[in-house]
């Protein structure tokens, strides 16, 4: 099954079962946080530019932990999730170009 949410830029972003399985295999701390991952795209606190055209949506998860979802907007009406992870090193993101807000 494929879940779709809308990014802060108004682009539908797909998350497939295959991609979600890959994410939780690599980042087991995200197991059970599917809704949080989707929410991080839709309601990101900030969106940063990646190094190869991808976007990084950041959302505060708890006290000093941020959930980061890496995704690509292919067209105005299509995009997909690449990966997601939790970090406390949000200062690395803040060094990037901020795309939203």
C-alpha cells in the first residue's frame, strides 16, 4: 500500500510499504512512528535543501530530538520519500539553505 501526504510546498509525497520497511530496517527507532513520519512531511517545522536536489523536512519529536524525513519532489504533482531518521544534531541541518518557512 502507498500512503500519500502533501509537503509544505503543496506536492503529494508518496511513501510505499517497501520504502517504509527499508526505513525501519535501517532505523529501528522509527518502528511504530509511521504517522509521525508522514506528519513531519505535512507539518514540518522547517524544510532544508539537500545536496542532490532532495529536501529534508524536520519536525521536533521530543525535547531535543528531531525527526528528519528526506524526500524528493519530482514534479509539481509527484514526490517520494527516500529515508527518515532521528537526530539531536539539528545544527547540521541549520547550516543548509532553508526552503521553508
